[in-house]
């Protein structure tokens, strides 16, 4: 639902806020999926868990809950500021790549996964 709302906001308004909202929703949904997958691995490696060297302040689910509260309680004039401070990776292609690497390494023999990823 949030992805649809972000896409509608961007394509319907053609504003920077619409663009920001659409891309943030794509990043959030993919990051929630990634964190759900990586939690099953049980690694304490920050790069694997957070896709950066240091831990993030919030999980993707916590950020999602903050976003829901923003939509329910804040006027739209404050949305852009909030979206700019969310603790997620906004370059969702990084998240897509991490998901692909994880799926390949978890489902294929190591030699095949390594060959495909090189």
C-alpha cells in the first residue's frame, strides 16, 4: 500500500516531495525484506546486517512505524524533512544487489554462486 501511495504521489504530483516519497518507499520495502532475510542468517557482521560498517539507530521495521506515525500525525509540509532524516539506505539498488547476493549464496552451491556473482 505504501509503495502504491509513493508511486501515485510522484506520478500524480511531479514534485520533489513526490519523487522523494516514491523512492523512499521502494528503499524501505526492499530494506525491510532484506533485514527479514538476513535475520535468519544470525550474523553479527554490521556490513551484512546494516549494509554499512556501523549499526543503524533503527531497524527497517522501526523506521516504517515512524513513517506510519508521520503520515497520521504530521502535516504534509513536514514530510520532506522527515523523509530526509530516515535511517535507511536510499540507494535501493544497493539493497537489491544485497538481496540477489543473499538469494544466490543461500540457494546455490558455493562454486556456482561465486561464478555467477563474479
